[in-house]
C-alpha cells in the first residue's frame, strides 16, 4: 500500500490506536498493516499538525487515477464504521490513508484482486484543525 517513507500522526491518535491494537485479538484482519503504519510514524502534538494531513475522524476527498472516480471518505475507528462513506482504520484503505498528506497517492486493494491508485485531493475536515481533538 504505502511506501516505506514516514507518515505524520498526532500523539493522541497514536495513543488511541495503540490502545485499540492491544484490545483486539492478534488475528484481527488489518492489525498488522495498522501496526506497520504506526511503526513508521513521525509523531507531533495536535497543535503542530498541518491541516492537510489525514488523522482519525478526518473526512477526505480522493480521486482514482484511471477512472477519475471521486471518493469522499471518513477515517473512523472500527466501532464507527459501517455507514456509507466511512472506512475503518483496520480496512486496507483505512490504514493506508492514515498520515497521508494532500497530493500523495496510495494504492487501494479493491475487490477482485484489482488495485486502484488514489490521490488525496483534500482533507475536507480534520479534527485537529477544527479544534475537535476530543473525537
């Protein structure tokens, strides 16, 4: 999915995601991918984070390179996933979106073995930029 370059996370997101990992069964799908993302993170305080970085509960606008299809997604914890437009942090695209910055690309494993290449066009809502760090 992502390359091995570092990503940027807030200290609060890192702490919450580490607690999530500890609370789950070690066989939970997506756990290893999430841990790999956390392991390569540069950690900042919430007030130091640029507005164009994807954090937990961020709403993003992505475009698939080949088809031009737009996606508006909100990155959420597993308990909040399921409604249209939400993506769990444990889903392949969820862990790939975490820490992404506007303009960067990710590869998204789609059903049927196809891989979609998505570009992050905008972070439409970021809790830290909005002062909503309690989310």
